[in-house]
């Protein structure tokens, strides 16, 4: 089947041909005719199969029939991350270059003023993240009663990131007479519930099992101790013919540390994670697309939907905690029929997570031995040790349940406070307070008889010949309080 048989316009077919595509993918063959007919749809497709084009292509033909007014968009595309939103905006420009349609990209991390100007000029489609969209709506910048199409892309990722309440607020603000398209890489029970709530008699399309990896990707596992991961990764990199690669880490600190390590080794590498400014994240991705960057060290912010065709390798510095993230990570390579390679470093503490991945994808990933390194046995049912933490340097921190070592005592140092050892400090004998148990048990001494005429002398105590000073023997004078001044009558 060709794109011409799907019912697309001649202008759109020219743009598709200019982009280098000749045949539609299975999800595009099934989705595009349904979208052109105006039906609601629930689409499930493996990552890297052309989901974005399956809804952007028919949307361009539908929106080309009229024009938008100021602050009144006619279509909304919701994306979970800023990078995905920016990529969908690029696809909209690429496929709609022969149409006079306007778009507005609403994402956080950058100034709101240019986005507000795009809305004021009139945008046919808004491509936005849920948070920035609600910000603009609550400011009164958007009028939503003319929205005809709503697209919720990567719905399972929306669920993982906690955006579903925001999506529900947006849906309640839209007119009920609209076309809704919901796309997800996996159809979870929660996604099914949202589909029943948002969609009206939808057509469900599933082109492949959501728990399988692409056949064009060659996968390998490397068993290595946690402290040796840096050296093992460098050894694999030096042995492979890499055009461009993405290295995924489980933590942001690992991303920064590993990018710094690659730069010290002479490689052109750049980090990307959620704590970096949006402008820097976009510049880093653009450098990778242009071939200026050899390695992109990333968190899972780059694991979903990023279409960079020239990525030849994907490296997992650690086993992802969520098995589905493994499919999305390695899906950044082997795109559009190209061959890709995926390597994952596995330490003995990550055996249980690896077992979950292999059970989900229904296959055993082959192991690859590195020259000069002994084989590490990985137990797929072994649970991680409690309190163990590892960074990009491979050095684990101290266990939380490890006993603390006592610090050596210094000469002349003070004795430790009773509070430091959890004991209740003993009370000192003070006037006006209750006696301690030791004081009660001690025998009471007889009081010395009072002298009738003390004068300057005080009774002698048993022991050495000394006298208490007179100013200590006399009780202190009682403090006198000044009389209160009467209130002035007014």
C-alpha cells in the first residue's frame, strides 16, 4: 500500500516524498483512514513504528479546510515531555510545508511571551505539555470552544509521570463534540479506563505486541561488577563502530558524571536530564541530530519517541527498574528499518530487574564476554542488597544498616554527653526541686543547732577551721516590685 491509497491530499503527498518516505508503516495504514473519517481511536504500537505521522498527516488535511482565529485553536496535541512536543512540532512543519497552517508550541522552561504571541496570532494546532497548557488556560490566553481534535500521545508515559489529573482537567474544559485520539505504547488497565472515559465508540488499533523489541536491534548483556562499569563501558565503546550513540543512566548524577568521564577520554559527549535548562536540552539534541555530538548521556527523559535515525548504538549503564523502559530505551536505535545495537551492563545486584525484563519480552538476551575480564554469574532472582547505592564512578556508598565505628578518643577530650547515648541525664541537687533516688537512699545528716546571736560568726563545721563569708550566709533581699501606675482616664 502507498500513501496515495490512504486518501491524503496531493500537497501532503509531495511533502511525504520530500521527506524520503515511500510506504506507510502498519500503524499508519490502519490509523490514517480512521482519523480522516472523524472516528475516535485508541492506538497501540511499538515505539519507532511511525505513530507521530499516523495522526499528524491526517490532521493537516483536516485543518487545511479552514483557518483558526486568535486565541481559538482547533486542534490540541498533548505530549508528556518537552522534547517530544518539540519533535512533533518539527514533524508538523515538515509535513505541512505546502499548507498555510499555524502552530504554537507550549512548553515550560522557556519564556512565555513568544508563546503568547503565537496564540494571539491564531494557531491551528497547539502542541503542548499539560502543565504549560493549563498555565496558559488559567491566565485566560486560550478559548477552547472551537477545538475539534484532541490527541493524547504517549498516554502510558503520562500515567507514569503523574499527568493524568492535568489531562482530565483539560478534557473537561473541551467541547464534548470533538474527535479524540489516544496513543500508547502499552495498554495498561488504567489506560483502558481513560479510553472508556475520554473516547466515544473508539476504533482500537494494535499493530504489534507491546512487550516485544524490534527485530532490527541486536541485543547483548555484559555481566560486570558495579565498581567496574566505567572501564567495561569504555572497552565496549572502543570495540564498536559507532556513528552516534545514546547512553541511558538511572540517575541524574550518573548522567553528569559519565558525560564528564567521556569528555576526559576525548569523546564528544553531552548530558541531558530534567534538571538542565530547556534551552540547553534542545541544543544538545540538535547537536546529536546534526552529527556534531557522538554520545548523548541521558536519563529516561530521552527514552520516549525521540526520532534520531542515525543512532547506531544504545548503551544501558544500568538495568532500568521498569521493564517497559528497556523497550523504549533500545527503541532509539534500529529505526526506519535500520540495524541497531543495544548493550546493557548488568551487575549481580541487578539480577532481579534483568529477570523481569526477559520474562516480559519473552526471550533470553545473549551474553557478551569482554576480553580480559572474568565471567560474572548473575542470578535472575537475586534481590538488590539493602542500602547499596552506586554512582557513575562505580563506588558504592556505605550501607545504611552497617554499624558505625567509634571515633578514637583524644587526650583531654570531654566525656560524651549522656544524651548522645540515649540515657537520661542525672539531676543535680538544686533548691526547690525533688530529691533524686540516690538522695533519698542516702542517710540524712543532723542539722546544726541554730545560734541565737549569729553576729559575724557562723557555726563551725567538722573539719578544717574555716568560716562562710557573711554575704553568703545572709539570704538575698526579696525583690521589690514597683507599684503599678494607674491608667489615665480619658
